[in-house]
């Protein structure tokens, strides 16, 4: 499997655990807490697999970027977080940064 695809899935699991935190109630809710912890484990495991072939600095930046962008977008839809042109522009800049890192990566650890 492509290391970039593994990294994408790792970033999506990061989104799951970040959103999951809102449902754990300080890790006092058993089911959301277990799901959040499981997503954390999967996310970090997949990140570790991706860095076998992608430079760690690039992989980490892309991983956090995927999580940040996805979580920000879901925050608007799930939690009624504010949306503005400036906020959307900042999210777009993160996306551009992720794409730039992927395009310019040598693919060597």
C-alpha cells in the first residue's frame, strides 16, 4: 500500500480521535473514551508505518494538517463552530501546505 495512502488514513483517524474527545466528557464516558483511544492507537500506528518511507518531518506535518483541516471542518458541522472567510482562508493555506509537502517530498526517510 502506498505510504501516502497510509498517511492519509492515519490523518483521518486523527480526526476521529480529535472529534471523539468532545464526546468523552473528560474520559468519563466509557464508549466514546474507548473509541477515541482506539482511534489514537490506529492513527499513531499508521503514522509510524508511513514514516518508514516518508521523511518524518513531512509525514508529521501532513498528518497533523489532515487532522487539523478535517477537524476544523467537522467542528463547523457538528458543533456549530464559527465560520468566516478568514477562517476558511487559513484552512485553505493548511491544505496548500499539505499539498506542497507531498509534491516536494523525496519519499526517503
